[in-house]
C-alpha cells in the first residue's frame, strides 16, 4: 500500500488512525473500484469474466512483475518491462493468444 498513495495521505491515515469510506479510499488509490452493494454481484461477475479470459500463467507473471517493479526507478521498470516482453515473444502461449485474437475467438489456456 505504501506506493499506492502519496506520502501526505499515507501519513495522515497512519498517524491519525482515522477510518475512511470507500469514496475516499478510491480517491487515494487504495481501491481500484467501488460499487453500491446492490451492484456488487454483477461487478464481481464482470471482473471475474475478464480475468478468466486471460492465461492464469500470464496473470501470475504480471502480478509478480508489478511487485518486482515497486522498488525500481521508472527507467529500471521500463527496462524490465522491455526484457519481459522480449522474453515472451514467440512463446506458445503468446502465439495462442495472437491466433485467437486474429481469428476473433476466445483463447484456450492450459
């Protein structure tokens, strides 16, 4: 959470211990979305549908990459992203995704 919000906001919450609502958490970057309770199930279904379209292995690698980048400078992060992208070019998983996209089909991930 330390790199999700600015230092002033983080210190405010840490030092005061005050509780915040969803709208403020969203504004501070702690949350990626907030929906009314009556829309929660539909929103969850939508998010899961989008996640399940992707490769579990690619999602796992993406999460790992984001965590690794937390300690990198912008330039180091760009270099790491370029390296990761180059490593994936030509992989069977990437070929499968590209073929499915070009055929206007859903990719089938193993």
